[in-house]
């Protein structure tokens, strides 16, 4: 039990009352959504930064968190990432997670820096290694996003989403070059955009070529 993470949260609880930990998963990927979780954790669990846990341990803790904590989930789609950029899309996902909890008077501890969310709180660099609530949120966000990527592996079997979860691995980059990007990819990200052409964008969006996302990508192509 990492009691120091709960002691860290206790300071904020004593000063602000209810505390919500917020974190995201998938910010640095080339495909898939950004998934955010907001967690009010009152029960002591053996939580820690999700990136430092095995997949099996994350799944175990995910079930414990879902059964014992209040949890809100927020998702920003690949389309929203292309339209608003990854920084703003991350804030959108986090604010959606907070809205689904509907605890407007709670104090928010969010992993990262310079993220102004919809209610009062503080950004904590490496917060998933310091705060139990943020660590719990990191686990929930990671597990849920991994499940989304595994599900989309069945839709787009050529890309290996179930293995790399959308990150820019050699296998993934080679697949993008060989098969081209999909609408599930973040088309505005440089390693993906470099594998697009005007014709490929028209093929991807077909009859919906006048949608705002297609316009954004075509503008980026023309200026690259």
C-alpha cells in the first residue's frame, strides 16, 4: 500500500473538502481518442502511476476502483483532436469527465501543467506518482482507452492497435505507410499527415469532403 499517495491527498481534503483526481490516457498517440477519468477515491487501494503497472495489475485495480470510488469518464475523439489540437482536446476530455461526476464544489487535482479546467483545482507535475486520486484516474483512463483500441483492432486489423494502442511504434508507422491512414488516426499529426495526399483525403471522407475536419486537413496539406 503506497500510503504516501493518500497522505498527499489528505492535505487537500483537509483544506478543500472533496477532492477529485483527473488524468488522461493516449495524449501522445497517432490514433484513437484521448480518454480522461475523474475519480473521487475514499478507500485506500494499492494505486500508482498506471504506466508503471502491469496490464494485469491495472485490470485488477480498475475493477476495485470502479466498485469503490465515484468515477467520471470523458472522451475526445480523433476528429476533435484534429479540429482543436491535442492540448485543447485533452481539456475537453477532462472537462467532460468532471461534468459526468457533477461535483462542482470539489477541488480538482489534475496530472500535468497549465491545464485550466472548468472548476477550481491545481495542476501537479507527475501527479500520478504523488496523488492516490490522480493515480486511480490514470488507471481508469488507461484501461478504458486500451479496451477502445483493442475493439478498433478488429475494425482496422492491418494496424496492430491491440499491441501498440495507437502509439508511433515502428510497426504502426510502417502500417500507416503501407495501408494509409484511417479516419481513426489523428490526421493532423505530422507522422500521419505526411502519408496523406489530397486524393487520399477525398477518399477518406468521400461524400463528406466538405466537413470541417476534411477542410482542416486539406489546409494543413497545402501549407506543409
